[in-house]
C-alpha cells in the first residue's frame, strides 16, 4: 500500500497540473532548507526582525543563482 496515496482528483488533467506545480514548489523549499539553512534564522527577538528579511532575500538570491547555473 502506498504511504502517500494521491487524492482521486490527482488523476484528472487539472489535478496533475496542480500536483506538478506543488512538487516544484516543495522541491524549491527543500533546496532552500538544505543549501542555505533557512529554517533557522541567525537572529532572535525583536532586534533581529529587521535582519531576518535580508537573510531570506540573500537565501532566495542564492537559490536563484544555483538554478541559473544548473
């Protein structure tokens, strides 16, 4: 038995497109977590909030550069 069965609508044409898009998004998120360690911010507390946004922006830039190189 498949541990992650797809819903019935996944076999339809719109369902296949939706799951294909979802797989691409999940792959990008997984790459961001493994390559840049984006799951854990370097800064904590209220003083770190303005610093976290640039950290995520640089992580996104790194992922985009990796994709351009591939």
